[in-house]
């Protein structure tokens, strides 16, 4: 026979053993099991979602400044008519771009100078960018033609 003290200890250890840890789950976003959770957000002001983020309609449908009628700029909530562009409505920038084909690229350089150094109407920016690109391509063509590449 065995000693009664040893049998009691074996039963005690069998009943008080911790269960085995769960198997490690494979995945990219599982996180580290022993890393503590992030602390709760404290302080003032508490972060809140922007208006309309909860799925419902926003408080004001014109929050983003959409324009219902083109050609009118919004200034302090009142529509203001913008003036017409010069040169038959196409603007000086596109006029310089068109004239550059007939007058040895000089207007393209003027348009590039205005784009880089002067103040201009935002509606004319695409024409000035076109002048800049044409001036760069024209300069490359002239340099390649002079050097016989």
C-alpha cells in the first residue's frame, strides 16, 4: 500500500492545475496576448465624429460649399457674379498659348513667367500651365535641333 499523504497530494495537484493555454491563433491582426489594452480617452474635449458621419443626414446640406449655379462665386453667403475673362472670354493665358505657335514661342515664356512670378486669376491657371509645358517642350526641341541630336 502507498502512504496516505502522497495520495492526498496527488489528488490536490490534479484538481488545482491550471488549464492549458489556448492554442495560438494565426492571423495578421490578432495582436499580442500579453500587451495591455489601450487606456481610455480622457481630457477635454472628447473626440466626436464629424456631422453626418453617423449615417443620418448632416445638419446643413451646404456644409461643403457646393455651388448650384456655375459662374457665381460665394462670398459671405451671397452670390456674386464673377467678371468675364478678357480676350473674348478665353483669357490671356490661352491667348498666349495660341499665339506661341505663330510667334516663335515668346508668348509661352511670358505665360510661364506669369505662372511662376505674378498674381493671376485662378480661372486662367490651366492656360498658364499649358504655356509652361509648351515652353519646356519647345526649349528641348530647339536645343536638340541646334545640337543635331
